[in-house]
């Protein structure tokens, strides 16, 4: 009885906190903010009722598998185990039930979406037009349930939030959190940041410092026991030389790409990018389940609507070249690597919201850049 009362009070408190934080930080229109919150929580509820079992229920009410003989291990703070450790904290230390755990993960996703839209407003997007982006169905649907995606969305939104303001160390902190959950994503964003800063900074010694820092970081990532397995495979390599392991990994990827036998993963680079960002053509053209058809129609409509909003925006803001460098590099690396390596449709349809916000940022900035050039 006491536990039920406690969880009820927590539920009311966290909803109250979510509503109050808008007044003190985001300053969105109250009706829009409350409507988007209701929309988000409703879609989370739909998801867990449509998919009663799946990846999401592996992340709630779990035992803490990262403790060995009463001691924390580094695995407790890495990848899926980190998310499960967070779930352990919620359920065993905060005594939350499954409903409140789902609510916490859903609100993490919600704040990630709010920050994503807020970042666009900081870049110069008209606020009233940006409000419409709070209601992208697939963004809420795929990120609002327990798992890595809600955390990644929030951390990447925070990362870019601080990077826009040139608060490099704060942005690197959230990028580090991304790296802990998905090392390959964190590395892509880190490399992009290093390249953008190297191009933007003036002064030989500053460039040299960045180059030295990045080389040391890459070496540690590629040689550390906890992270090297994400980037290097040592099968058939009778050497500890990590340059040979990198070469072997590239060969494995090339073979996987060349020997594929499905239309989704055996297309050329550009068709794989299209399939990743939107949908594989064979999914669009062939008969599907009602759910898949609704998903395809909704994604196409959303894409058209986002393009319309970007074109409709009339406010022209100052463009930071550093952001153009970063987004260009990040999108180039991400879209030319991940869609060519990860061929699982289910994974891609969920995880692509790691990069689509940055594609929207980039499209908006490019549109502004072209408008300015034409005016000149």
C-alpha cells in the first residue's frame, strides 16, 4: 500500500516538474507544450500496447548485472548494461514500479525532442513554425520507450545545444555519454567535431593541440579492452598491431556489403542512404502489413511537411561556418558508413532518429545560406 502511494506521488510530481520546467526554461506556448507532452505520452502508451514484448521490456525492472561480489565493474557503465544499471537505480534504489520507469524513459525522450526543436529556434527557425516539429509521430514513437534511443536523443540534443553556443567542454561531456551507450555513434560525432574545430580555429599551435588530443583519444579508444571490440575485429589476424586489425575490419565490412542478397542491403551507397533515411524501395512498392503501410505513409507525409516548413521559414539568421563544417562532416561520415554496415530494417527504423535531427539542422542552415548568397 505504501509503495503504491509512493509511486502515485512520484508520478504526479514528475508530471508537475515536466510542466513547470517549460515556464522556467523553454518558454514555449503553454498549450503547445502541454499538447506535445500529451501527444508524446499517448504514443508511448500505444507503443507498449502494440509491442507488448520486445527490446523495451528488457530495460525495466532488471537485476543489476554489473555488480560482481559487491563491486562495480566498468561494464556497469557501458552500452546496454549502462541503461540497465540506470533501470536498476530507478527500480531498486528509487523504488519505482514499471509504470513510472516507462514514464521516466518517455520523459527523457520528450525533453530530447523539446531540445531538438529549441536548437532549431536557436539557429533562427521561426518559433511558431518550429512548434509543428514537436508533433512528428515517428520521432515520438521510436524514442519514447525504455532503451538506448531515448537517452541518445537527449544527449545528442544537449550536445548540439551547447555546441551552438561554443561551450565545447559541456558539449564533449554529453558526447562522452553518447559514446558510453553507442561507441560508434559517439566516435562519428567526435571525429566530426574535431575536424570542424581544426578547420575553424586559427593559429598553428591551436590546430596542433587539437591534432595531438584527437590522436591520443583515437589510440585509447582503439586499444582499450572495453571499446576496441566495437571497431576492430581480430579474426584471422595473428598480430596485436591495431592498424592490421583496422584493415581486417574494413575487409570484413566490404565482404558483408558485397555478399548481401537482399534488395535492402545490396543496393549502391546512395540507395542504402535513401533506404536508411526513409524506407527501402522494396518496402514501399510491395504489399505490406497495415502497420508498415501506415508507417510508410506517415514518414513520407512528415518528410514533405518538414521540407515545407524549412522552405516556409522566412527568418534569416547569422550562419556559423563552424556548424556547417561540423554538420557536413557528421552527415557525410554517418550516412556513408552506417547505412552500408547495419542492414537490419528494424534497427535502422528506430535508430535513424539519432541522425535525422542533424539532417534537419543542416537542411535549414543550407537553405539560409543559399538565400543569403542569392541576395548578394
